C-alpha cells in the first residue's frame, strides 16, 4: 500500500513540475521592429541589413565560437550583433539605445519598472538592476537604474559575446 | 597435428587478428584526428608541443589566447636570459589552466607561474571545439582525465576523448592533404608556446566597450580553481602572478567590476596582480602592434610587452639570467634562430 502511495505521489510531483516549467516550444519569441523591419534573435542578418539601409558605425572582431567575425552594426537608436555560421551571419544580440524606439510591447528607455511589468507580466528573473523575460531560444533583458529602464537587450540564450 | 599445436596456432591467429584490428583502428584514428597545422587552426597544436621540450623553465604562463599572443619566450631569453614556456590554448578555461599546471609540476619546477585572468569570466564548460584544442593535445595522465571531466559540455562524453575516433569518424569524408601529410609527425607551430603573428591591423580610433551585463560577479567555480592553482604553486614553491594582458576589445571586454574582484582576491591572498590595460610604460602603439584591430597583439606588440614584463620578472621576482649556461645557450640559440626565421618568412608574406 505504502509503495503504491509513494508511486502515485512521485507521478503527481512530476506532473506538477512539468506543468510549472513552460516548455521551450510554448515560449514566446520577442522580436524588435525598426520601422517596418522585423529583427529577431537567430535571424539571418543579410535581408535585415538590406531593408534597414546604411548603418552609422560598424565593428568586427574574431568570433570565439565560429570561424569568421562577430560584427556589430550600429544604427541611430539600436545596434545589432551578429555571429557567423556556415557563410552567413546571424543575430545574437539586439540593443535598444534610446527612447526613439520601443519594443513591440510598447516599452522604451525611460519607462518605469512597473511599465515593464504591466507590458510583460512577472519577470522570470529580477534583480535591482534588471528584469529578464525568457523567450524561445532567447530572452529579453531590461536594465534599470533607479527603477527606470536605461537599456533593453534581446539576447540569444546560447550565443553570447 | 597435435592438439596443443592446433591450440597455439588458433591463439596466434586470434592475436594477429586482434593486433591488426587495433593497428587499423589506430591508423584510422590518427588519420581522422584534426592536425591543426593550417594558419587558421594552428592554435590547436600548441598544447602538445610542450612535450618536445628538452630543458626546464623558470617561468610558466597559463591561460587563453592573451598569453600565447602577448608574450614571446625567445624575447625573454634574448633580453633577460629567462627560460619560459607558455602553456596557453584557445579559450583555455580556469580549470584547464589548473590541470595543465598540475601536469607541468609533475615534469618540472618553475619559480614563477603567470596566469592571465580573462578566463575567470567563464564558470562553466563553453564549447567542444575549444575543449578539444586544449585537451586532445595533453598526454594521458590523471590531470588530463580530471581536466576532461571538468571541461565536458553536456553534449560530450569521456569515451570520445579516450577514443577520439568515436568523435572524429565523420571527418572521413572531409580528409585533406594536410591529414595525410601530418599523419605521423607535425610541424612545430609555436616558439615555446608563442604563436607568431606579423600582420598589422590597427585598433579603430573610435573603439567601443563591451555590452552591459546583468551580473558582473565572476563565477565561484573560477575562484575555486584559482584557489587550487594558488595552493598548487605554494606546495611546489612557485610564485603565482596574476595578470591581465593589455588587450581590451569589445568582444573580450575586461570590466572594471571584474578587475575589482581580482584586485580584492589578490590582496586577500597575498598575490601580485598586474593589469596591463592602458599601461603606457609598455610603449604599445595600437596602430602598429596588433594584427586584428586590437583583439590580440602582433609580434611587435608582444616583444614590447615581453620586454616590459621581463624586467618585472627579473627585478621583483629575481628570476635568474641563464645566459652563462652553455647547454642552455645552445638550446635557446636554436630557438632564437627559428623565431627570427619565421618572423622573416611571415613578414615576406605580408
């Protein structure tokens, strides 16, 4: 009898754990829209660059994980960081730099912590200086200073500068 | 035929079959293993070259690319008579530095160990490709086994390090002339662990810093291995010196918050820590002394860095000038010749 009870309890605990942890597939993919150009972490940057037009500054550095160069394309209000793989370059980080651009959910630099929570809900991880929201293969991070958003990043979960 | 003779013949036949199978597998394994002989991948050959050394060293460097691109042992010898070796490798993690050092102390007794702290930022295994570049080159020992266990990513397994054929069999279809050429022997790619670069690509005049991080705390695991490295040096009567190479690129940015943690660690543990970033006394010129826009030093920058650090090693740590030792002079003269020959060859190709 005890054994059966233990087994049932174990199965219930397991099911409860599975229900608590959202499957990676079910997670949202947060994307940034610059004008009419949609930019997603993990996307091939080629077509994105063609749509965005000229960038203001550009940096490159030897890639740690892949043969080739990591690159940063800097535009007026945001920057796109890419890594090379198989002859193409893919986005691993998008950084919003000023309040002339906003996330698809309407949050921009200068917003308050509660504005972010109103738009995105409870963060998956929070400290005094940042709020993190997990997405599918990526996460969004809002950097705070004095409770105000000072920088917004869309980051790849595996590739990091 | 007698029964015992038949048994002997059967046994011999079995042995011959087993021996030839092992031989064929060993041959195929040697063939498919990456050779790391091309200019783009040669850092993968660094770790194995150490075992060719015939003399010991007073100074051992451990760490990532910032050690094998910032210091040149031939310059340390030429200017100060200091014997040294760089046991560096691409993205060498703190626990790999520890186990390489442990293995080094089994073979020799350096007076000083120099550890570059950039790798302290990594608290967990990073990438199989870089693991391989460090671990496959190590000779089998308890240190190698421990290094593998500490370094494996989730996708890796110990067996593939014991039998690399299991990992690299798929290279069968990608074999090149290099795999045949270097099947049984390899060229020497380094100068006591220093990987020479003569190209010049200036650092951008308007450079940028690293991206903002949510947490600047250096991982506990890195400090655990730094503790172990310190203890190992103490047990072996060697001085551990912490350094940060002078390079500071946005991709491999050294944050002030990290520097503060290393300064505190050094102070608490009675260690010396030299951060060479922005140290003007070295005399680096970022328009000529880097080959990749400021990420690494080229040979001209590394020679300046080495000349500066050699003086510190000699004056503050009393590292001996061995230029009166005839046997060592003979060995190092050959090394210097190889060093200047490669420098000349590479400069011709620029």
